[in-house]
C-alpha cells in the first residue's frame, strides 16, 4: 500500500508544478502592468501637477493596487518623487529637470 501511495505522489507532482506555473502567469496578467501601460505612463504622467493612486486608477481604468505598483515603478526609475504619504495613500510629483 505504501509503495502505491508513493507512486501516486510522484505522478501528481509534475501536474502540481504545471498548475503553479499557470497560476503565476495568470497572476502576472491580472496585475494589468503591461509594458504598454508603463510606457504610456512614463510619457503622460510626468506632465501632471500631482499624482495619487486614485487619479492614476481613474485615468487608466485599472485597480488602485495596480496604480500603486505603477507609481512605485516610476518613482524607482526617478521620474516621480514621493512628497507625502502614509500607509494608505501617497502623493507623487514629477521630478523637475
């Protein structure tokens, strides 16, 4: 009986790895951060007076969590500067110069 259980576990393992890969790819797609969106944001958002995750989410029709991630990426690249914020909301402005 124990050898049969071991064979079943080995047989199931590749299927589980495949499921994990599939769910990971699905999660990447669901974030909504495509290269097109990031490129579009690089050009358009630096012209804004100030940015919040809510304004970005409204403008591009994405979730607020996705807008937060997008703003964080642009800030890491040096295009935006965090001027105020706390745990819930952050305010960014375009870097001058």
